[in-house]
C-alpha cells in the first residue's frame, strides 16, 4: 500500500489522555494522516500545543502541535474517519451527530458499545462483527457509522479468553482487576485518594466488563431480514474492579471453568497458537503476537511487561489449576494503548482494509 | 483481674516488623509484662534500642528500649510465655526447642500451622481448636506447647467467611488479595520492585490461604483415643495473591457460593450479628466488633479503614450478587496487627483465660 | 477557664482539606464550639456529612455531621469568630465582607497576609504583631478584623529561624522545600503528575515564603500616629519549592548565615531553649515544645516525625556547618496542621486570650 | 572507525544495577564488545541470565545472557578494558589488583575518585584531566590504570556549572538534591522506608558532591617533575542530599554566586552555547546537546525529562535571580545513565579515542 494516498483522519476529544495517545500513535502512521482535532469549547480555536496539557513521556508529535482545535460539531470540515475519545456524558450526542452526517466514528466511549446494531470489536477476536454496521446504517438512516472498542479492562481479559473459548468452550469467568490510574484520564485520580491505598470500586466498570466480554465472544447470527445481530456468549462473567497505584497497565487475576477438559499444556498451546486472521495480522498496528506468555513465576508485571508488542499484546502468565473453577492465571494489558487508543486505531485499520471506508 | 500480678512474657524474633508490633502492643498490656527479647546472633547482647531498626510510626516503648536482646535458645531464663515471630527458615527448630523446654510458644510462623496436632486459632472463630494442645503435648512429649495464628492474608478472609459458613454453609470461595508491603517484613520489598507496579505472586501464599482457611473453619472431632483432630471444612478455596504499593492493610475481593439460599439482607445480618463467644469478647485485645460493615460504594480502603477497632477488625463492604458464584464482596484487615502481632496476642490472652498457662 | 461558656465559631471553606482539619481539631475544643459552616454554592443547603468528601483518616466529628452548610455571605447568622480556609480567588472578597460586618476572621488564605495593616502571626514567634488590628479596624472602618497565619511552607522555616534570629541575628537564609501533596488541597495534585516524579515548581510559593519570613521576623514599630506597622527583618531569603510524593509534611533543607558567631552547641541550645511567651504556652493548642530536635543522622522524616506534638511542632535535625553560609539543617512541619488549620486555631486562641474577641 | 575490530571489554560488578545498565548500553556498541563479566562469589560460575536479577525495563541483551560470570580476580583472562561498578567496600582492592595487572579500569566507584593521581572525568567538562594517568602509572608502578567518573549527584550539577564557571567564574554553589531510589542499587531502598516519605540523608553523599565538584572544575597544573595534578576549583560548595520516591533521575535545586556580573540572558546563552570539545562530541555515547534548557515554568521533571539525549544530558530550567546568591535554577540528570553507566562508557570512549588503550 506504500503508494496510496493517506486517508485524512481526525480526533474527537483530542486533548484527553486517550486523545493524546491517539495523536502519538498516528504520528507517521502508514495509512492515516492526522489533520483535524476536536475538543471542548475551552480548547476550541487554540492550537493543539496550547490547548493540550500533554502528559505522555514522548514529546507531542510535531505535526499535531500547530493543528487548530475545533468544536465537536459536524460542520462539513472534519474528515470522514474520526477517532472518538470523548467523555461518556457527551459521547452519545456528539458521536451520533457525526455518524448521522456521514462520518465513520471509531469510538472508545462506552455509550454505544452495547447497542444491538453497533459493532464492538477486537480485530484479533471478532472481526466479523463489523458487519453489524450494515444494519446500523439502514435502521438508523445514518450515512456514516459508529464502531466501538471495548473498555480498557475488558480487552486484555477477552484476548486471553478467546483462544480458550474457541478450543475448550467457556463456562464461567471470574476476574479481579488492579487498574492503573491513567484509565481514569487526566486529572483523574487525586493523589490523596490513591497514595498508599487501594480503591476497590470503579463506577460502572464491573457491569461493562461483564456485558462486553459476553458480546465480544458472542456469535453473529446473520439472517436475511436484518443483517444479523450478536448473540452473547453463553457463559457467566463476574468482575471485581480495583484501582491501584500504577501509571499504565491493568493487571487481572482470572479463574475460568471450561466446557471441555484441558491439560495445562493444552491451555498454553491454545494461547501460543492463537493468531488473528491473516487480514488482521497484516494491519499496521496489529501486534505480531496478540498473546505473549511469560514463563517466570512472578510475571506479567506492569513495570516490565506493559509495553510488550508496543503495548498491543495481552501478556499472560502463572497458569495453574484453580481449586474452584478449572484454571487460574494473570493477564496484563496496556490500558491506554491496547485498551483505548491502540484498540480504536486497529479497528479503523480493519475498517479500511475491509472496505468500510470506501 | 485488676489486682493479679502480670505474667512475664518474651518475644522470639523481637527486631523484625512483627516483633516490633508485638512490643508496641504489649506496652501497658493489662495481663502481660514484656521482660525478655530474643533475636538473631547479630542483635544478641545489645540493648533493644540499639539492636532494632524501629520502623513503626509510634516511638519504641520506653520499657523495651533497655531490655537486652538474647539468643533464641532455651537457657532457662526466658519466661514461660513466648510470642514467636521468627523467619520461617528457623521457626521450626527454635519454636520446637522452646516448646520442648516447657515454654508456651504463641507463633506467627507458618511452620507448624498445618501440623495435625497444632492449633491454628482465630479466637472469634474457632477458640475450641486450642484443645489440640493436649494431643500435641502427649504425642510429642513436650512440657510446653505451640499455638499458631493464621497467615496475614487468611485472617481477614476467614473472619468474613465464618458467619457465612455457620449460617448458610460454604461451598466455594474465590479470593484475590492486594497485599501491603509490610507483610514482607523489613527490609522486605525493594522500592524498585513495587513503585508503580503490581507483583502478581507471593511465594507460598496462595497454598497457605487455601489450606489454612479450611482448617480454621473445620470442626474438631474429639474422640477418646487421641483428643481429637481438626477435620477441614468441606468447601473449595482458590486464592490469587498480589503485592501492591500499600504500607499496611490487605484488601481482598471475595466471591462465595453458599450451601443454602440467602438474600443480601440475610448475609449482611449474618455479618452484623456475628460475635465472638463471651469468653473471647472479654479478652483485652478483642475488638468490640470483629466484623465492621462499611456502607459506602467504595469502601473498605486501607487508607481509611485499616485501623478500625485498633486494627483488630475485618472490615467488609460492597456486598453484591456474583454472576458466577452467589455473592461477592471486599474485605480488609490490618496485616501486621490482626494478621500477625495482634492475632498472636489475642491467642495468648485466650490461652491465659482458658487456663492453658497455669 | 473550665466553667466559661464556649465561644461559638464557624468555618468559611469548611469542605476543603484545611476546613476538614479545622473541623477535626475543633472537636472537643475547650474554648470553641463549632456551630456554623460555610462553603461554596455547590455545598450550601446540604448537611456537612453530605456536602463534604471527607478525606482524613479519622472519622468526621459527630457534631459537625449534621450541621447545615451555608453560603459564604454575612447574613447575620454566622458567629463572631470565623476560621477561613477559602480558595485565594475568593478569599479577598469574602473575608473582607465578613470583617466589615463585624466578624473576626482568622484566615489561612494568602490574600491579606502581606497587607500593611494585617497581622501575620505565629504565636510562639511574633504574638505582639496582633496589635496591628487596631490600625486595621480604624483605617478600614471595619467593626471586625482579619488575622492571618503564614503559608504552610513558611511556618516550619520561621519557627526554626526565630531562635537563631533572636540569639545570633540572621543575615541570609536559603531554603529548599519538598512539599506534601495535601498542601495543594483536594482534589489537588493528579496522581499522573506526581507518581514517581518531583515537580520543581509551585506557583507563587517561593515569593510567599520569601516575603512572609521577613514579615514574621520583622519588628513592630509602634508610633503615636498610626498604631505601628511591621518592619520586615533585614536579611535575605531565597526559596526553592518542590512537590514530592508525600501525603502530609513539608521537609525543608535550610542554610543560614548568622550575624554573630555561633558554635554548633550554641545553635542547638538556642533551639532547645526556645519557648513561647508564657501567655502562649498556656493556649490549648500550643505545643509543649515548639521546636523538637531529632538527634539521628537521617531525621526528621515525614513518616516518623510529622505528628510530633500533635503536628504542631517544627522538628529539626542534621545541624552541621555549611561551606557556603554558616550552618545547614533540616526542618519538618505538618503542612495542614501547623501549616494551616492548627496555625489558625492557635491564632484564634491567642486572640481570645488577648481580649481581641471581647 | 567502521571497519575497526571492536575492543573486547568486561564488567566488574556485572549483576548490580549499574552493571546491568552497562550491559544494556554496551549492546550493539560500535567500538566495544562485551565479552567478560565479573561479580561476587555468589554469582560466579553461573550464566549471566541466571546470576542476575535483571531489573531494567528492556530485556537483558541476548549477547550477555549466556556469558559466564567470573570471580573478580585478575587471572589473565579478563579483557584489557574493564568497567567497574563494584560496591565501594571491595572496589579499592579489586580495582587496584586489576590496574596493577595491566587492566584499564573505568570505575564508577568512589574509592579512588579523590586520589591525587586518579583522573575524575566528565568528558564534556575536563577531558584533559585524563593525563593524570601518566603520573598514576609511574608512581604506583601499575601497568594498567584507573579512571573514574563522578558520583551520580555530582555529574548533573557540574555539567550545569561548567559553562557558568568558564564564562563568569564561580564563587559559591548551594545545592539540594532530590535523588531517585535507583541510586542506591538493588535491593537498595526498602519500600517501607520511602513510601510517602522523604529521607533527608544519604551517607557520605554530601561530602562527595562537595569535593568532586571542586576537583572536576579544577585545573590541571602540569609541571616537569610529576606530570601535574589537579588544583581544585576555588569556590565553596554546599550540598543537602535527600532521597525521594522517584525511580530514575536526580533533581537538584541550585543557587550560585558568580565572580563577574551576568544577566539572565547571558547565563542562558552560556548554557545554550556550551559544547564539548570536538574530539568528545564525536564519541559514540556523547549527547548531541550536553545541556538542554526547558522553558516551561515547572520543568525539568524526572517523569518527562530524564531520558533527554538518551539519558546523557543535564536538563536545566527555572533560571531566576536568587535573593541570597546571584541565580537559582533546577537541574536534572539520569542517575544510572549520565550518573554512572553512561558516564563510565563515555570515559572509556574518550580513553580509546585519546590513545590511552593502545
């Protein structure tokens, strides 16, 4: 694709933590060219370098610095493809308005994720769910579309579960998360709340993880009349969500019950052999290995493993029998890359490769 | 008991973190008088104030400062009652030698906990298990005895489970811990290992929690021939243990399956009404309320709740249905007080009140 | 004073961090009775227990829980004596309005501190500066008054400097602070800004420390025409202010040049012998020892020393010769107690004892 | 130099934090080939991958993994050029033994730094001091040599001072450090010591900074009889050293008095224009800009700036007048790269380029 003209793209919610990650990941992207930024009234009209309190370790991409920040309203100037990392309070209205106006909105917000006609996609896991957009456009009369990625806590869990579900069938999933503060955005978690502390509650998070996991591992039942919908996976999911003093990387302890017997070696093999479909593997942001297994007794750890595969892998370890369900293990993923900005970017690449943006 | 002469006591392993907590808790104790300290060669012969790198926020008790530190060998000078907070590598030998020589050793070490004839006791939960010492002394030919308290991660879990087990019967228990660094002693966890990190592994911890929980909630089957032994509780326990950047307080997420149906109100009532037997309630270190329920959505938290009831309570919260088992909740307890020094002290008080030290 | 009726008091800015500390310190106060709370529109009309996101480790005082929160406008119902811990953006207007309406406002805000006719007072150091209120009331035509305490970073520094200034004379002062996050209020410092980081800048702080230090150690020049004003101390002060990952307690490294020669023993003696005037020593919140000297090589430290004298002392240590000025040392003080709420409370006690509230 | 054969090198103290950084920096080095590792008895005989508890975020270099770890004794098999990052307790003896046996020891230890005939070198600042090795070899009768780099706290300070000293002359320097935990090695600082705390003392550190700064900025007085020695800079230095909860990066507040007047613009220009001599600029590990100026009000910060120029720059900011001396500013440098491993590596490159290893 080296000679193709890059597709112009924009970011709705460009000044937030996920918006910053998106701007960073889009620097030098082979397919996409960041040309438009949208944010709240407070930022609109300023240059990105002035409007944005840049919080990433790497410097703000030079190309983005001088872009003007626009209001988040479809005025005909924004590019067709828009990444959206808006606060969930405004996401419903803003994303809907842009989709109605013909934009393809690749959203990181929770607002539309569980809608019957909105694809919730992890390209390595359920790329076919993208097909839901046909029903979405017809039923809603939208010339554009909305495609979503899961919550940052869901994504690592589901990537580690997908090969187990395919190979052995899932019956039950129990998950406890220890989530990084960057998941709450910026300014996000006050230091006084989390220094030397654990907060055993994140509003709405457990419900999202439980519902999204089942939709992502559900099956697309196509029928002639309505282009199909997703039938949720038939297994139970229980989530306990906690905030801990980590900057990036959600660590999750997981116990699973499987439908068919599996030895530890078979479980490891299922992870080892897990691959995305070939059309996904060739996407620019796809990790070479979606699942990386650490063999050490005390890994994965955020400090050492969060950037595995440029932050796009689910890193698993500590597989062992579970006295209550069948197996237990630990999974780690980067919450603002694999769990947000990178997830949206990979979805957009899948849409482009699949002809959804033509 | 106000006019009785105080019982002289000592500490084996006095310079460690738990030894320091013991020294602190024994200051002005109504029944016990700290008169003897034992530690490793490196400390022996020095005054406690010199030998000990005191790490607690409160100052070293004046009475302890000038005590000489002795070797941990039974030379006839140590008091009958000894608290033991030794490294598990030496605990087996040292505690055994003192018990053989007639000392009552109240141990915080894991070495003897799961021995068939050694009581593993939480006074509010299974005070009757103390009776195992009769078999222990006869079978081992010891003039003294060893009584143990559980691992710091077990104790909060079991206190929260005990009323559920009694009222509804336990079938399955799933627990994920987020453990404080003080649980690893001093110097313990290097800053470079845990700053901005989670360590999803603590050697041997999960096995201890799984086995101890079932022993503590087991039943003492007395019979004429051998003074009984403990039949472990007939439920499955699965533990995931993690280290997080907290100083004091182990936070645990718990899911349970119960043998008989219970409404949320009935579960809360079981916790609310849980009381120690009256002979335990009157012990000097017994918490007024062994279980304290927090009603806020985001509690308990180590920062706010770890010192509830002087660090002797199990603080529970967030009770809600579990899609996989029956209920899920959060429990917090102070790992070096309720989980170690305070646990041993309460056991010693129970032994004293029960006539085991006469 | 045991049988006197307690004086009713209120707090302007009751829901902030310093307001919470004030409410906590006023619980069971022997002279003052907390009966009135004021805060922003958002809180007004609610009970304190609902309006306030209580962040202190100890529980909210029972007496304060059910108090209604009022608007911060003088409507005739607030008590005469008001503690003010308002955001500096509104402090000027609100405090002025209350003082004009006859209230004695004991303020923690920086707004009026450097005004020529406003006392800036540390009772142990310059209680006589209170006399400025006479000029203040006459010149401004206020029936009430405003009395201020210094910035949280100034107070420990000045307490440690006062005996050196009196005994040897100060010529130069160089100070670098490592300040706790609670000094920025709540929500205050975002975790993402300070985790694993140092922020070498706190807006306006250095200027405050440099100016306030000289006013506090200045002399009151009374003359017949205008009731005097304060002549700033004739020494140079340079401050470097930094934020570090500490909850409570500002640690400061200090170098000083003295006007007359002093041996290390003489400097230590000056600190050791420093006492408040006797009328200050008997105030309920006065620390027994305003300056506490730690002899260990590595103290004071926030973790161990911040609560010395209930958080009302300046804790000094590490006195040694300075190759550039004369001596260098470390001083620590509790920024929300000695540096804010406790400072205001002690000022109010001084005002009460001095007849300023009659 | 692209076709030259790489020089074989080794590391004494290869398993420590600085040894790990050295191994990491030597991976793919254009001039040096890591072929030999030495460490304590405990590690010797094992492969590096087994002997070393690797603590860096990047993976252990493949080439180093299978190298065997040797004892730190000169047995004729170690390469001529050895990097030494030994504990100062053994550095004197071990480094001396290797130098005597003909090895060029590039040492990060403090043991020999202040010896009259041992070069203490920052290549950008005082490359000419290397010439001291001639006297060293003759006087000590060594066939090898020892060259040292400064303490991790000294290096950033001196890099920021060097242009000021050259341009305006230094009269007085006051520095307060806020030092990262990695400076204490591994396991190093216990979490219980530093969580939520500041430790205002690091043993021996202040003396090192004060003496090394003056030696580094001193002048080499060559004379015919003894090949010269270094005359320390004639200015006073006072250091206050503190440990804070940062992983990598020492932040320092600095005040300076200059011998000749300078405007702020002139000071900034002195930093901006500062360059290493051309023979240093072309060394593989030399930073493009030895001093990087940040213009923001709140920078440099470890989180954002520590890796500037691959961790080899001194990052300065916040230049402003000092009411006590002339100017004050903040400087940050990476303590295990610029302050240790990178410093030694750059010294070795300077030695190689200068013909000292032929």
